[in-house]
C-alpha cells in the first residue's frame, strides 16, 4: 500500500483524496485540522438564539471567498 503525502496536497486535493479514500482516517483527520486552520469549517452554537443568521452569514462569506480563489 502506498503512503500518501498529505503535506504535499493542497486542501482541495486533500478533500478529493479523502472522498475517494474514505477508509483513510488519518487523511480525514489531517483534512479536518487543515480546514479548521484555514477557517473553512463552520460550527454552530445551538445556545445562540441567532445561530441560523450566523450560519447563513458564514456560509455566504465562504461562498464569496471561494469565488475569488
């Protein structure tokens, strides 16, 4: 079995790798860590009464940022 070099992969390439190698838990963990560090992970605070508005705003910002890449 070939060992993938996650560090050499860009975030989008790593995402594609994870989607095609779903059994590779280490790759998934690396993807989640890098996504969080890049600010691409969205979390919801269910105790916040404005969670829907905050989520909508965050999704909109991410989609605008993605268009500029």
